[in-house]
């Protein structure tokens, strides 16, 4: 199979890799030809609106239009089912044969296991109050945090439309449900003090843009009915199209921080010095702060931050933002990685921010970039105008010093991480950063930063999982000693080092200094995409494995004390006490 063809396959399948592994018989029991046919059939049933056996015009999802010439074997401007079947078939030992049990075989086979057995969900209300939606396994009852589980059902596969939230009790029964008129996946939602939720999604389930795009943001009442709604088409930046994606966060003052995609023209990107090769679509990630008016339904954009304003490039000395990348650690190399990953939405370029958090005490925003394998901190305590200049450059970055030429790939700690957040006030470890690191490196292996003898260095990771200051003890990191993390996701609790002036410290090696406080890893726990880690009041940590549809609770020592197996993916899972949820269960 040609590399270009494989890129298209990865574009369609990458987001559901781990959910495919979770399905019985996925990937090994059947040939890739049969699985490809099953996928093509399901795909056409969703998109062939006039039932003519071809996809034309608006029937072709945007991401496939970008690869139309490669898919359209007979050059008739349409995609036939046979052409799609050929794309996913095992040609010459391709997807299902030569790649065997690897990425290709797993994806092609897994898709059959996931999609072949049922129609894609269209009804988003699939679990009733009182129904058991989660299988609960309690290992150590005395160590489990006694609270209700908040679970937002949201697939990342664009064919699968489920996007609603539930509260479940200790037996896994639904005690409250927030209905929805939205679909889409790769999103989460947040419970508000009012008993309503903040959420994003899609109004009609169509493929509107890059992965995890959303065209609608809502604040709901306690039933799930929207009391305020913002459509992305009502937003723009200098006339550019805006989409929501992945995550958002409500400030204490009621404003909402939203991750956004901003569509740029090639000319706009070039005007900033951003000119990656073989790219036709530019999505500049950013943050938009929105003030909702619940009385009249209006909104006001009060602040924004754009990736395009904070780049450095070393490709063209005559183009804007030219400089030595290593000399500008607070700016972002526009052309990293050198060969933009073709498996993730080619031919488009973006940074793929996948989580956002806000620290009111610091007045700072924490971001996670899937593409750069880093977490970033930016300053909210400045004006929107200042945020578009050098004051809006990164205050802190961590996870992959290779991206600003202060290390190599061997020093990369994070790999496709998600859910970076500050541990909230009142919780053990308050003020520290917590990062759910998927550790997805395709080959699923990892070299730890730090010296081979286990000694710690600024910006690195001690091999026993403890920071230079000892932190909260070895915790789950004890299991990590002198062992390569192969095929396992992990969780990092970090304390950025700050100077007397409050600024984040850059060490002699040019990297931001961090103390490793706590580390968790379990060899059988792997989430290829999404997932979350949330600290609980008793010191335990709640971990979500999105594609495999389960949540576990682990102690500070790294022991699993509870497991919750759901019926749909969950990006971020939370626990709330009866006092926190009020009368939602009465």
C-alpha cells in the first residue's frame, strides 16, 4: 500500500484505535478485506444521502475531499463504495496481511468488530435513569472515594453520535441524566453549581472540520435543556471561520474559555512565516474567552489568544518571525514536526490543543498540545492586544524539549498527552500540574529523560518516579523503576520551579525546570487517545481510559481500588459527593 493511501486510512481510523482494541474479536479473527467492506457499507449508509452508490458534493466529508484524487480511482469526481473498499482491503498483504497484528491489522479488523455488529448510534438518549449503565468492581471498599461518578458519553468517531452526561451511583445505576440535542465526539462536559452542565457538540452530526470539531456550545439546565447557546458560525476572527473543539472551561466569573480552530488561508499563514510543505488547509489553534448573557442569550468575546501570533520559524530568512528556534523558548516553532504527521488530517496543519484549564490565583491558562507533545502556560492577566504580542508568548512549556531545540526525541517525556490541569484548591497536591500522558508513540515505547543511573535533573524525570524534593512518596512510580514504559499510558504530577520573581525557571540546559511529585503507571493500562486524571479529596486519583470505556481509581501508592466499566467512551470522568450535587438525585 502506498504511503499516501495509508495516510488516508490513518486519518479516518486513528481516533478510534484504542476503542477498536476493546472489541471482541477485533483485528485478528477476520481478513482485512471483509472488515474494509463492512466499514465501507456503514460509511455509505451514513453519507450517501441519495442512495446512488456514490459520494458526491456535500456527501463527501471535508477531510476526504482533501484526498479525493487519491481515493477517486476512475477520476469521475465521486467516491464509489468499491473504491473505499479497495482502500481498506489487504492488497498484497497490506492492511490486514503484511501489517498483521500491527497498526493496520488492528485498525481494519477492529473496525469490523466495532461497526460491523450494529448500526452507528443515532439516538443520543440510550441510558435511562434507574438503568445500570456501568459495571462496578470494588477492590478495596475502605479506600474508595465515596461519591457519584460523572460520565460524559462522547465518541470521537464521527460516525457514532452519542453526546450526553450521566451521574451513576456506587452500583453503576444512573441517578441523573442530562439529555441533549447535540452529537459528535472528542468532547467533554462540566457540571455547574446550578445543576446544569457546560458542553459542546454538533447540531446535526455532520463532519464539519478537523478532529473533535464542534459547532455549538451550550449551558443547560438540570435536565439538559439549553438555557444559553452559542453557534460557532456567529464567531469569527478577522473574518476567519471558527470552530470549537475538544475542551472548554468556565471561569469563576461565569466567562467561558473555549479551545478554537481558526481557519486561515495559505496567504495568511505565509504572512506570518508559516509555510509547511504539502499543506493546503491551515487551522490555527487558539483560546477565546466568551461572556455569556443568560438573560437574552447573547454573548461577548472579551479576550483571545492565537497560535499564529506566537510563532518562530527558521526556514526562510526573508519571511516574518524568522529566528533561531533555540533562542526563543517562549515562542512556538511553526514547522514542528518537520514532516507534519500525515496520519492526522493531512493535508492540514494545526497544533491540536486538546485540553484547557484556568488557575484564578495565578491568572494563567494551561494548554495541552497533541502535536507538540507539550503542555503550555500562557498569561491571562494581560489584555487581548497584549496577548497578540510578545507578552502573549508562552510562560512555561514542558514535555518535549526537542520542539524548541533544547533536546532530542530521546528527551521527549510526553507522547500525545491529554487532560493537563492544575490540582484544585483543597485537594492533596493543590497547585501542582497533573498530566494524563497517553504515551502513544506509534511503536508504543518510550525513553525517559534523565540519567541512566536514576539521578534527577531539571526538566527530566527520575527513574523511580520521585522528584528531587521527594514529593508525596514513591507512589505508583515505584513500579516504574528501571523499566521502559512500553505500551502503557501514565500520569505525571508536576511542580514547575519558579524564581523569587514568580517566573518559571529555565535551567542551564535551556529547559524549564520541573519537580516530579508523583507518577503512576500500570503496564496493562494503555489509552491511545484521550483519557483523563483527576485528583480526589481522599488523595486517590480517578483515571479515564476513553476508547476502552472504563475508569479506575488508584491510591497514592498506585494501587487500583475500583474499576468502572461503561458502555460508551468517556473523555474525562469526575466524582461528586452528595453535598456537591445537591438535589439532582432527589
